[in-house]
C-alpha cells in the first residue's frame, strides 16, 4: 500500500556528540525515526539504569540502525521510502520481538509509523521534536515537545528528500 503523495516523518539529528556517549546504540544522523516506545512496554523501574534509562527517558528510535537519538527533525518522506520503512520495521518485529511473520508484523509497523507521521503532520519541515517518557501505573507515558525551526537554518542538520523528476 504505497502512499499517493509525500508526507512528513522525522529524521535523526545531532547537534553535538552527546548521543554517542549517553546511548548504548546511538542512531545514525539522517536515519528515519519513530517514537519506539514499544521497546519499553514490559519494563519496570529496575530496568531504568544507566544508558538504558537515558534511552527510555528521551530517546527516539532510528528505524535503520534501531539506535536511539535525542532530537529528530520533521522532513518530507516519499511513498517508496515509507513503504520500505514499514517492511524494515516489520522485519525487526520478527527478528527481535518474535512476531510470527513479516505479514503478521506489518500492521504494528504501519501503526508505529502512522503515529510518528501524525506527530509530524502539523509541523513545518525542520521543526525539532523531543520525547519525554515516564513509567506510570498504566504503562509508558510519552510527552512530546516541538521546537519550531528558526532562521538559524537546520538544513545543516536535517536531510531532506527531494523527489526525482
């Protein structure tokens, strides 16, 4: 199911080298990212130590390396890229979480990407997003902050997809 037109998603960005030090597996600059809160669905307070705590507290999940990043920037994604991300994330659900097949995991992968697309939908390209998570009685709670792009130009950090003509 390819999208008919481009939509917005977010890519990992780094303002400095801090993510390389605070996350066990840092995401690569420019890779597509999602919330990735599903990774923490079975966690308890005992799991929240060291670099794992940092990943839980405010790490987005890169969908290519499955590493974590503190900041993401909104940018356009082409339909073919979006479709490839669904397949890649579905395969991750099979490989890491034991989904029975890529076909069975596809709806969950699509839901995760759609959630991220909804977070990005009302923001201009280059808007920076952050996430803050906490464990509650009901499970993982996520809050999001948006930092609108300014005249400083995030072009030096965000990678933009330009459709081929």
